[in-house]
């Protein structure tokens, strides 16, 4: 994963988690891997209708009940040099390597309702 992409992901995670009761550490990270062409079927749990496969679910702090989920979807690199390298690997009879690109989506899902005070 490119360093600048990792920094953008972390900044976005902090920004989304800052408004929560327990901050960023009160969340759960859901990691997905998107597919550029939505259907080559290389991954075991690929969901073609959603266009991604679920990698895992990671609580950011196991001693706190999660109040939100961050859904991070990473996408493979579409850079020509990675495609050529994989073509050469295929011609040699080796497995292709997945390189994570700089595209990602990060969404937040709250797991609670905010209360409104009526005076």
C-alpha cells in the first residue's frame, strides 16, 4: 500500500471517529477488498453483487463496546507496470500478486441512536 494512501486512510479514520462517544478507539474496522472488474472471482468470499470481498472485522479496542463501524474498502492497483508484472508471472506459471492501489472508500455506520433532548 502506498504510504500517502495509508496516511489518508488514517486521517479519515480519525476524523470520522472523533465525534463518537469513545473516539476512534470505540469503533470496529471492517476491512474489505474491492475488485476493479467486479467478477474475476480470485477471492474465496467474493460477493459479486457488492463488488468486494470481506477480509475481516477488527475491534479497535476490545475493552470498549463499539459504537460505530468503519467500513474500509481497498482496491487493487490498475497501474500498467503491475499488470505487466502479473502477466509475466502467469506466463512463467506462477500465481499473480495483488498490489493495493491508492483508491479506497471509507464509510461510517453508527451502531446507536443519538438522543435528542426536548425541553
